[in-house]
C-alpha cells in the first residue's frame, strides 16, 4: 500500500478522529505536525494540487486571523492566500489525509477512507 500521511493538529477533535480511524484500520500514517513545523509554499502548492482545490477553499473562515488579515477579500491572489496559510498554518482546514497523488480534507473523518479504496 502507498504510504498514507496526515496533516495533523492534535488539538483538533476532527484531526484526532481521522487519525484514530486510520489506526483502527491498521494504517500507521506518517503524521505531519504542520502546526509546529509550518508549511513551505511548495509543499502547500503540491497539497492543493492533490486536493484539486484552489487555496481559498482550504481556508478556515472561522479563524480570527482570517478576519484580521482581510482574507475574505475576493481580490486576493492565490499566492497571497497561500502565503497567509504558510505564515499562519491554523488558517488551513484540517485534517488533510494524503495517499499517493490524492488527498482529502477528512471532515468528516470518514472521508479519509475514500483514499483507501
């Protein structure tokens, strides 16, 4: 089986649920602690390509930083949104589960199973 990775925030209940679901299926994913390590622009761009979505769809609009940075502005470029998520990783939806060339935002956690079929 191709390696499975999870962009995991241990403080997030949805992230913990997705990790537990994978482990219950006998999968020991590579855990990426992106909140601690941060994200590089190239890594985030590759992740967006695997998700098949633009940066705006990966933003957590409920975060205070989203409002403070004015990220609701539709005129902001893809690059500006990516830069914001690299600067403040908590702006990124979570958890993200990756397998090979595909990825999903595992909300709900069961979406992670889409990559195992």
